[in-house]
C-alpha cells in the first residue's frame, strides 16, 4: 500500500478532481497524434532516413543536456538520462518503426507515434512499478523525437491516453493550447499563481487547479499515481487512501449541489437588497464558451479575448474568418453588449514568431496596443475591419489593451476613423454605432483616467495587470508572489480614481480582471460605483449571490473604512469579514 | 570452444525485482556487444535481446523461465556472457 501524502498549495480554480495523473516534466512529453500521410514506396526510404536523423539529433541533444547538467544530477536523475539514451537508440523500436513505414507507406512521424504508443501502452499496463515508470520515459523520449520530426520545439506536444490530472511546473499558453481539453481533470502546478495563464484557463474550463505546490510533490510520482486535487482549499493528496477518496467524493457532491443551486438563480437580477444593480458579464475566448455564458446567466460578454484565435495559427487570421467569428458572437448575444478586446499579445502570451527574438523584459516591452501600433499595424487594421463589419449584427464594443497614455488612444481613434472611411468607400456594410473603450491596467492610465475618459465610451479595469504594474512584480514569479496584492491601498486608490473619472465624464466603467470574480472584492467594487463586472462564467453565480445579499450602504461604509487602511492585509481582513457575514456559503467555497 | 551457429540456453530470472529497467539495460548492452543475433523467448513470445524496450516488454518477473537463442559467429560467447548476468542476478539481490 502506497503512503498517502498531502501537500498544500493555493487553490486558484474551484472544484475537486479525483483521478490518475499525467506528470509533465519540463515540457518535452506532450504528444499529439500526427496526421497520417500516405506516401509512394520510394518516399518511404526517405522517411526512414529522416527518422534516423531525428534519432541521432535527439541522442546528441540528450548527451549535451546530460553533460551540461553534469554534477547537478543526482544518481537517480543520471540513471533516468541513461535510460532515456538507451530508449532513443533502441533497436527493437527502430525496426518496428521501419517495418511500420514500409508496410503502411506512412510518414515517419505517424509511424513513430503509433509504435511508441504501443510501447507506452504495454509498459503502462505492466503490474511491476519499475517497468510502468519506463512508460513515462518512453513518452519523454518519444516527445523529443517526434518534436524533431515535426520541427517543433521539444516541449509542445500532447498525448493524453485518458482523463488525467496534469501535474507540472507550469504550462505555457502554447502548451495548454495544444491540450486535449476533454481529457483534463484538473491542474496541479508547482509554479504559477492565481493569475498565471494556466490558472485562468482552468477557471474558464471550469476545472479545479492548485498552484504553488511544493516541488517535493514530484518525487516518486508515476505515470499512474492517483491524486485528489481540491481547488477550494488548495490541498493536493498523492496516493489517497480509499477513505480519503470517499470523503472527497462527498465533498465534491456538496460542491456540485452548491453550484446547481446557483444555477437555478441565474435569471434573478444582479442587484443589492436595496435595489442597486450591476451588470454581470462573462470573460470568454471562444464561441464554444457561449453555452457556459447562457448557463450562468451572464448579461453579455465583458471581455472576449481575441489572441487565442491567433495562437498557433500565426499572427493574422484572415479578415473573413475573423468577421464570421465576431458576427456569430454578436448574434449569439442578441441585445447584450459584447466587449471585444483587440489582439493582446506579448508579455506572457507570446506567439512562436515572437519567441524567436525574445525581449529581456516582455511585460515591460512591446505588448498589447503597443505591439498593434508599432509592429503589427496591418493585422490590427484587419481586425478593426472585421470588427466594424460584424458590428452591424449586434451590440459591439471595441476595447484596446495596455493603454498607458492619451496619445495611444488618439492614434487608435484616428486609425478607426480611417478604417471606417475605407469601408464606406469600398461600399462594405459596417457599423457606425459601436462603442470604443480602453482597458485601464497600467498605473499611468489610471492616473490619467480623467483625460482618457474624455476620449472614450467606456473603461474597463484589467485588475491583474494593474496589480502587477502597480506593485512592480512579475505575477508568474513565485518569489515575489506574496506582493501580488489586489487589496493593496495603492491598487484600491487607482481603481477608485478610475471609477470616479468615469462617473465625472458620464461613461461606464467595468472590471474585467480576477478581482471581478473574487467575491471578497464585490462589495468594494460596488461601492466604488463600478457598473459592470466581467468574469469567468463559473464565478457569475457566486458573485450574483453575494450582490443579492448586500446592502449598498454597508458596502459604502466598507469602502470608506478601507480607504483609511495602510496595508493590504487590513483591507483584505475587512473585506473577508464582510463576505463571511453576508454570504458565508460563498466564502466557504471560494478558494482563498 | 563450441562451433559457431545457432545455440540455445535456458535461464531463470533470479533477482527479486525481475527484468526491470536496469537489468534490461545491462542485458541489452551485453547482447549488443556481440555480432550474433540474440533473442529472448518467454512463453512463445520472442524479443530482440539487444533492445532494452523489447526486454522490458516481456515483463519477466522473478522466477520466470526464459529461452535465449543466439545465432552467429560469436553465439557461444554471447550466451556465456548473458548466462553469467542471470547467474549473478545482475548484481542485485
């Protein structure tokens, strides 16, 4: 009987997962089935040559890696390298691949994938633990070789044999983009934070996630290890006993009941006990998410991320393709507003094209609207054309990310005017009745909110980046994660200031960052006079429940009190007390 | 010295953990040092003894009987070396 081990992390996406794991160590081991290509027989010999080349290149790569790591390797790790090297050069595997290519006239990638799949399957079914572990080694090596064959960087592949809990240091957006989402039960990550990409993705998929798990968790993990992931409390349990599993199954049922109660409340208004209403909208990134939007009863889309449309497909999606997506999205939302954010890449969401020339400081580099204006203006114009054309079909609001000065707003407005004129001249149907707004996510923009508000129709506070830039921390860096403080008085002041500027200029202001989804901040944001809260669909129910239990004068008193505070901790404690008083069941379920 | 050709020996896996990765690696390395073709047979299942993965696929646990066949010029020497590995339990308990 294996010993049950418990680890504490930070729950960043609610829910409970119970199942087997897929350890992803430093990338390199996610495999996807390559396309099956049928070739002429003479081509097959070339494919065999290509396979041999990929094998020797991988061998060299592993050798170099082993040398480079040298004395840093423990005995066990060194042996794993040796095992990997033996697998790479394995004669039986090679002859199987060669036979497969000749017999089926397929390309090397497909043949190799099929052969390694066979080995992985047999090895992972073996009762001996030692041998089963080698299945993981074959996966690692196969990932590397396949990466070579497909011309991919070594860590961009995925093979999920069945439903698994992904255990990894952290995953890059392009790695998660390749994941088979139907086969993921949840994420346990060593690195990352509440606002890192994987956490956000997990919440949008409605899957539990725990980050900041001690690195020790990786020791002794096998391909088949069972795990319980508690996204509420942040607990991760390796090799759970039958009793523990039973207890968690009950807890999962309870959570399920809570969420189905909330679902029944989806058509109730999002207004306080004393009648102050706020709009609840959804953050989404694909048309598929509309089912979730309807299920949670969000009134429209407060943030439609468009960078995910481009991920893995090059920088520019053709205008027609974009137009079709935006039109469907607008039609699906009827009269409800749809805020579409223009391409927001750079920072932690790089495209392969950009990672070739990395910036020393991507979060302070060419990202968001800067990239659209300075390096990618053709793609930006294409996107605006598609948006304006689609705008005739619904309630369109265009939003630009990462604004830090008035000049940027002016420049975009002039480009928009240009594009409108272009469309008019080409006699192409488009809207002239859209709204144009900006994200407030830099301290500079928040401080200038009054000037910016005079130029736009709305502002939406991107709290994740606003916290990061105000506190001067990289939110993915766990060494400074303790400084990621949404409740910091500096952040509160900037948000309050932005809200006031919006009121003064008679425009609406929203929050579309993580703070909108965190029930601890709902009362404070309401008191600031935020008009719209946009969040992951899974948060809409809990936030609606909080609002419906709230009285505005209580919220205002809370805000007044917090504006006198000097530390994040004081503010957070006050906010937490309030939440526990008005909606204890939500406080219980929320993961902080 | 026996004549070159096809020769066969029978061995029993005696080390407690069976033919796991390390013994499989050792065995495939040893077999790989000879030019003869060497195959392992377990209950009619044949694998190339020069392949670590092949050996592991047999999942031969402690007590398993194996037939080892070598074919080639140095068949006898190959079988001798391999037989020693099994007799010495691959240096394990």
